[in-house]
């Protein structure tokens, strides 16, 4: 029997209003239910980490929350309103494998600003500031598609951050990166948060979850198996699914 989902709330006497909420969220594909009855609240100013085994639905959940997929059932609200195109403009998403436009590093950033109507001196200033923040100023004229994997991911982060999103959704942004590139990405995540962004981060790295996260959602089979403060879930998981995963064991549902 699966364990009930628990909504994420601030761990204080008075919880702030959620930035984003999902209720009864489901997603079906190929005759299978891949996301099942997910309820969650994403609180402003916090970093919510999403963890779970491969195939548990982490990436699907991010795509649903960002409006890239349409739920089969349930609802998503953004600041108390239905998720729509205007809401998505207040968000940005970085994928595990970044998509680079066929243009220079600087032109990738200019494009992100131009689609949001930022031009003239403000665009130049924000472009220069972001290139410096991501340590890409020396590569600004290089074609984005010839960058190394770590450089491309820094550019993807910079391109997402340059529009100052209220919500930044990150799907394993440091997967397959070396330690130096991982540190650079984590520094950018910290900078985004200091600038006021709320973060949803998918990761398999428990150390990264501890360094960056506040709240943790643990998925199993498309359902929320457990939620809570990052440290509590990682140190003393209550669900059998999280206990098995954190100890390196295969979780088999409905076993003693």
C-alpha cells in the first residue's frame, strides 16, 4: 500500500501563500498512469528538491508544472490563478541536456531578452552582467554549439536567469558534469535564489540536495511517497521507498 502524499508547507507557525500548487495532478501516456494524484505546494523563496529512482516521474512532473505537458486530470495554479501563458513567462526551465540556439553565446542571451521585449541599453547591460556572472564573457563570440558540456550548461543557466524568473525549474542540471562544472552550476543556482527566484531542482545527488535544498519531494511510481525538510528526509526517511533508495536497495511495492 502506497503511503499518502503530504503537502509541502513552511515549517513555521504561519505559512506563506504558495507560489504554485497542484491538486490531484495526473498524467497518462501509452495507456499508463505516469503521474498519479500528486498534491503539492511550492512556497516562494525556497528550493524544493525532487528526488526518486529513475522512471519515478521527476522530469514529467517538472514539465507538467511548467506547462509543457497537459495534465490528464487535476489542476495547477500559479499565484492562485490557473497556469497559463502569462504565468509561464514568469518561469524558466533548464533541461538536463541543454538546447543551444545556432548562434553565439551572447546572441543566445540576447534572444532570451528580446522575446521578453528587453532591448536597448538595458539589454546590453543585462547581457554583460550575466556573461560575467556565468564566467562566459571570454566566450561571448563563440558559437554556443561548440562549447563543452559544462560551458553549455552554464549558458543554459545564464539564459534562464537573465529574464529574472520568479520560478526556476531545473531538471538534473549537473548530471554528467565534472566537479568544477558542478560547482559553477551550484553557484549560479545560489545566485538565482539570492536574486529572489524560487527553485525546483531535480537531482540524484544527496549532497547537492543538502547544499541547496529546503524541502524535499520523494517520488515513487509517479506518486509522492514522502515530503519534508531535506535534512529530515535524507537522515530519517519514513517511507519504505525513500528508505530503500537511500540505502541503495531496489524498492518493491506492497512488500513487508
